[in-house]
C-alpha cells in the first residue's frame, strides 16, 4: 500500500511539473485538466497530516527515475519549486514529509534564538482595537510565510497574512504536527495564539485589513475572526518567543502619556477637516489671549500715566 501511494505521489508531482512548464497547453489529463480536482488532490496529499508518507521513501523511489527525467532535477528541487518555496528554505534544511516542509519554511523566518528556545507563554495581550486606540502603531511587513513579529518604538511590525479558503486546513495540520512532534518549539501554534490575542471580533480584523496586515479572501471579516479564535481551541500552551513582544506592547499601551497622546491625535487631528478646525480654534484662542494680555498691559500703562499726572498736579 505504501509503495502504491508513493508511486502515485511521484506521478502526481511529475504531472504537476509538466503542467507548470506548459501552462498554455491542454494536457488531456482528466486529473490535471480539472483545476478543482487537481487542487483537492494536491491539498490532500501535501497538507493533510494523516496522508503523509516519509519523505525518504519518496526520495529513494524518485532516485530510480532521476536519470530518465530531463532536466534531471532532484525530487527536493521539484517539490520546492512546485510549492513556490524557492529561496525561502535553506539548502541544509531537512524535513520529514510535506507538512513538515510547509512548517520549516515558516519557522526559518524567525530569529536565530527562537527555534528551540523556551520562553514564557503569552498570558495576556490587548486586542487590536484597544492597542490602536491606545497609540500603538502597526506596520505590515511584506514577507510571505513569515512568523517574525517585531515591536520597535511603539510600532508593531507584523508580516502580511493572506487568508484564503485552505489556510485554516493548512494551519490546523501544521499545529497538529507541532503538538505531537515539536511541543517545545511549536512556533506556528504560538503565532496563531499571538493572532488570537490580537483578534477578538470583526472590528479587530477590519483594522488589520486597513493596516495591510491581513488580506481577506474569504468574505466577511467576521469569518476571519471566527477562524482564528477556533484554531486555538485545544492547543496546549508552551514557550513562546512572542511573550516578550506581548509584554512590551502591553507596557506601551498602559503608559498614560502614550494613551493621552493617542486620544489627542484621534479626537482633534483624526482627519484633515478636524485637524484644520483644531488649528483654527487654537489660533483664535491664541489671538484672543494676546488681545486680552495687550488690553491688560494697556490698562496698566494708562493707570500709571494717570497716577503720574495726578502726582504732578498735586506737586504744583
């Protein structure tokens, strides 16, 4: 059975490679000419954890075919190219199967200290709506598959996340793999937990979309919030490199100066018209104050002159 499945996977990879090299050509292949069927098979074979075969078996079988397949690419080269992972995984990286490969591409985007590092988990972090109103700035980082989040000078830099129909299935299978085989370096689980703290409702998703951090391709923002919140159910918390980031973000939000500055900016300088009105009111107030001070000074001068005049008359 394993041999039959392995041969089918290798044949499917070869057909995918042939189709990619001839995108405008009709292959007359009942599997490859039906995009819906092809994508379903692709997701089942390459993403579902229960369908994974050890990669070394596929590699050994493919090695028997290698001399007959121009341009003599290795199985690793074909898979990385078909997955769109070219230049996104190091040549020294090893993976056990396809789901592990998808995880490796994401984990390798983390700082060097993150893999295998045990740090406290995120106990609490404010959601996107509160952080945005509290003065925390957000910036989208264009880096596909990245898990690297940074917080610098009040700005939370988060990689852009494209939400599509198959994303939930992909993340669930990677998270299941981590819970079983990478319990102390479950970085994808920790990333989803980090997102779960940021996202409570569709309002949080809407703000993330406005900032360019999330690209929603599944419809209503409510669906994205529900997906992220459900992904963390049943997940065992473990050490997370995001815990220090969450603590820094919370401290920045709790700073009274930062929150007051954010409220002042949003209320009085939220848009062009509000800002213009605020500046005009401040100028009017300043001119009124100057006029009042000038009037007081003038009255003081008049009073001094009057006293001098009276004093002079009395002397005479």
